[in-house]
C-alpha cells in the first residue's frame, strides 16, 4: 500500500570493501537466475515472462530496511510510516477535507460502479471512496517504482526477505496471467501496486473485473479499482448492517483502561456507563444491542470512539488504528458531510520505535501485558500504561511519553 516515506539513508549498513555494490549486484543477478527462476518456473511462469520482468533490473539501494550480504541490520530505527507516529500528525484537517470533497464528486461520477460493487460485496460506497482516496489520491498520486526492482531488492536483501520473495514470485504470476505487461507494473517503495495499493498476493486473491473487459486492471481502471476494494472488505467480513463507529464523549470517571478490542460491550452497556455521542444524538436503534469497543488512539490526549467489528475489517486493509479511523471518519465526511473531530488531538511526545519497545520491556518486567515489545503503542500497550499509572497513583493517560520511557525503559 502506497505511503510517502522519508528514506533514512544514513541507517543503511555500511558495506565492507569485500562487499562492494558491484559484487552485491552480481550476487543479486545469480539469486534471480537460480532461486527466483526455480520458484517461478514451478508456478508456471515462462522464461520469456521472467526475462522481460527483470530486463535491466538492478538493486535499488535507496529503499529502507536493507541488509546487504555480510551486514547486520541497525539496532535503532526511526518509525517513518505515518500510521504509527503521533495520531495528531496523521489527521490533518486540510487533507481530510480535500479527500472528502473529491470523494463526494467521485461518488456521483462513479455512481454506477459504486452501487454495483455495494450490491455485490456489501461494502458501502463511502468507505470504498475513502480507501481509494487515502491509498492513491483517487489514482492521481504518482506510483513511481518498478515493481520487480522493488520486490527483487527487498526479497534479496531486506529485514523481511522471505515475505518480499513470495510477493516477487506472485508478481511474475500476475504478468504470466496477462493482467499487465511487466514494464507497466508500478508500485510503491514496499511493492504495493496500483490505485488500491495491493501487494501482488492480495491482487491475486482480491482483485476483480469491474468494467466487464475480463481483466482486473487496478492500474488504469476506476471500475476495477472500486470493485477490488469492495471485494477486499467484503471477503474479509464487512457487515452491511452495521456502521464502523462513532466519536463519543466519556465521563471523567470512566477509566481509559477499558479501551481495547478484547473488552467489547453492547453499545447499550456503554451508554449505561455514561458514554454519549459527541453530536448529542442517540445511537441508532439498530446498533444499541451490537457489540462495540472503546478506542482511544491517543489515550486521554485525543478523541474517543466506540467502534464496531467493521472498524477491524478496515484494519485488514492496513493494520493501524489511525488508518482505520481516517477511513471511517473521511467516509462519514463523504456520505454525510460531517465536520472535523469534535475533540481535538493534543500534543504528545515524539518517540522512536526503539523507545517504545524499551518502555514495553519495562512494563513486561513489571508484570503487564503489552502484547509484545514491538515498538508500536497498540491498545494493550496503552492499557498497560494506564494500569501502571493507576498503580503508581498517577492520573492515567494511557499513552506513551518521554517521562514514562525514562521511568520504565529496559
């Protein structure tokens, strides 16, 4: 999936004299002609397709997370993917407003494709439009990279080499099947392709023909893009009888430690605890007996939400709370012309992913469940922070800070 990425070239491991770039390029070509060709041939890829895909392809040394032969990955990395930074930085009002404005115009322009997709998959048009807008600016954002160069580089020498190798072979299968010539297969820095930003194996499973020409063209066809996004969410379990969620107001007495996907209650039960919609309107009658989960992406430093299982279906597209929240909220702006969040996002400390991992290790040592020291402040980590703060007699914030890192880091 497409993301603007600030490449931290200074973090690329330094090659020894014995492992100069020319030597690594030769190893790369040998790897393609042995390991990758053997796997591709076993999957029915012709030699003509293979040769066309890799004609002129060299390693892209500017990609992140590379581990050239004979080197080791750096220990400290800045978290550059925007979904995992401070939530406030992700929800720029001008960006959300622009995406919603274009989305409303596209809702009219592509009304037929959207209505047909909604009928076929159950996925609402405004959610499809929000994803399309976020992933590729409705097809207007440049997708700059040669897919085979990206996936070849990262399959040969990255921290997730096997994952990218599987995607590389899948990209060859897509070309072999006739979906697109190899020279036209463009992707993001991570190998996510086309307007929906599908990695190759997702393309194979989810991409669909929406315009009736017999091909799934997610690069140039808007109808195919719409049908493919809707199919992705539909196959992952979107429930058309439910919304994605609601921004809510919490009573001061409600602990932020009640947040999390594993602490679901009916919306009626949340109401009984004093939670109300920020609009002042009642929750829809058909939602009140449905399960919902308290979401506080910035702890007490930002808005709160009751989200339904559909929120977690959006997360199958990109496993980030902030991404799913962006999609749900912008979808509402497209469908209902609502405004910005009612509760503002407050400033929070900027931390490295390694800082958060050290904080998580400290919480684990103190007996708290953080879901693993992965450097990402997910709901278990946020809850564990609140629980630790409560035990220390500190007003819970349920969000990492520099002071917490200093107090707990291991």
